[in-house]
């Protein structure tokens, strides 16, 4: 299997642990990944007003870049990139007039976009194309005894036309954790917003959200929390500092990308997991479980 | 607080603009309150989501443009997926934000952010913050 891949801004710096662990895992699964040439920022958020077409240019351009590689499927890792590009794609597919205007605005592009690229998230590919059964067979170090609460947040599951899983009760990451030999932990805050970009001007709100989400995961017995979005990761990991200040009884819990769990079980090099990028060091937990 | 409701306000260009930008029919709302019940940030809001819809129906432009709520909503879409009438409440809130921002009234000023606010914050947070809170 060969996949075109869109990394997005944060996977090249603060979320390098996400990118490297995902790419190593895909290699172990025998999937060839090609990063698209000349990709640009997706815009991070979908433009929600009806008249705002100009902001759809950034995501659509990445779909043109995909076609330039003779590919019609684009894989993303970041949940926000996935949401923004897929929603822009769905928007133009449903509205020829908008698509014509957007193509006109990009008159210098050699290829006209016609809505024929499919936007996929890695979790979707793992579930439908690679299959969890195949993942299970490739596991070298099962995540035995590791209790993982999967936090889905917003952008992976909502709105309805975007999500590839249940809106209120997604389980795709839990299925992955099971396939990797870990213990998935269900908890009621798995789709509650972490506060997203409010982390810039209102870290106090993020502290409230992080406190609620992580305390719930802990109460349900989780050793660590898995995420699929670099912004959720930042809010749940680095903002534990502010959370602890605001709520002294709060106890830290490590946050891991689902791809890092995969990389661990598929026996990737520790270098690909880049634990130095974590505010809460997951290594003591992983050592205790005999995984590193 | 004294509130005056009038036919002029209800039929004001503001109400039409909100409906146009959001693509929503405001009068479809029957005030069940499910949006506010499920909103994870409602405790920080001065006007909860169901009341935002009511205020918008009544053309209460100043109250909405000056509300804290429009800058608290993070477009997590929980309200949208739970609305029994299929109204996209998040889009209505976005349209009010846009009406304010399009007059060059930025909510976040980049140069006023302190070093500690910018420190270590990943690009995904900064870009989405500026996309949502600046013109």
C-alpha cells in the first residue's frame, strides 16, 4: 500500500513525536508513505461562514498537490488538519458554484480541482484498509497491563459528515489499543472539548478542562491518555502545569499519541517516540510496564 | 436590566446578516436548551448558547456583539450534533464573531500577547487562535 501524506505545521516541530512514531509504525506495517510536495498550512480551522470562500483555498491547494502526485487519497495524522481539509473538500463537492469560484481564484494552478481526492485520517486507514487484525499480527511487544483512556476531542468525530466513528461514543482508538495488547479504558469525557486555541489567551479555561478530563480518566483507572491531535496534546500535557497550580490536588498523568503506542508495540526505535517533547515524562510508567 | 424588544429590531439587517452568514433558520429553535446543557464551556459564558439563539431572533445586536460568550465558544460542535431541530448553533456564534471581526475589532492582539502566553505554544494553537479571534 502506498499513501500520500500531509503533515501540517505542528508535526514538523512540537509534535515531531507524533510524526516520527506514526511513520515508523507505518513502515513496520509495510505501508509506503510519500509526503506531498509543496504542501501548505491547511488553515487549522474550517471557515464556517457561508460567504468565506477565500479561506478554503489553503486546504484545497493541498488536494491539488495530491493530484499532482497522481494520487487520489490524502492521509493526515493531525485531527485538526483532517477536519479542515475534509470539510473544505465536502463543502466544494456539494457546491459546484463555490468550487468554480475557488478554482478561478487559483487560476495559476495547472490542475483544476474537481472534488476527486479523498481525505483520510490514519486511524480510519488502520481500521478500514490495514485492519486491526493485521496490526495485531505485527505486534512485537504487547502493551500488556497498560491501561489507556482514549481521548477523541472534537475534530476527529464532529460534525457528522466528517467523523468515521460514532459521534457520541467513538471507539476506534480503543480498538487500536486492544489490538496492541493494551487495556482500553472508557471514560465519560472522551469527546469533551479541551478548549483548543483558547490556550493562547485563556489558559485558565484550559486548566479547568484539563482538570475535568484527566481527573475523570484517572478515576476510571487509566495509566495514560491517548490523543490524535497536537492541540489536545499540548492542552492535556503541557497545561498540566497550570492545572496543578489551580487545583493542588490534581495528580499528573502522561499523555501519548496513539501512534506512540503503536510504535511501542511494533518495536520502533525509542528515538522515533521523542519522549523529550513531553511535559509529563511517560518513561517511568513505560519502564514500570517493561515496555522500554 | 431593561430590554426593549421591537419590530424594527426583529427585522433588522443584523438578524438577516446572522442568518445569511450562518446559513441557519433562527426561528427553527424551540428553546429546548439541549445546546446549553451539553456545552463544556457554558460555565464561562454570560449568555448561554440557547439564549444566544433567542437574542439573535430578537435582534439584540449590541448584547450579542459585546457578550463574552462569542469568545468562549471554541466551535467544538457538541451543540450542533445534539440539536433536535438540526440548527448549527456554532455557526450562528461564528457569524456574530465575524460581524464583530469584520469591523476590525480584533479580540486578540498579537503584539499585546506576553512572552509567557506565546512561550512553547505550538503553531497549531497560534494559527487557529488568530484565525478565530482576529480579522
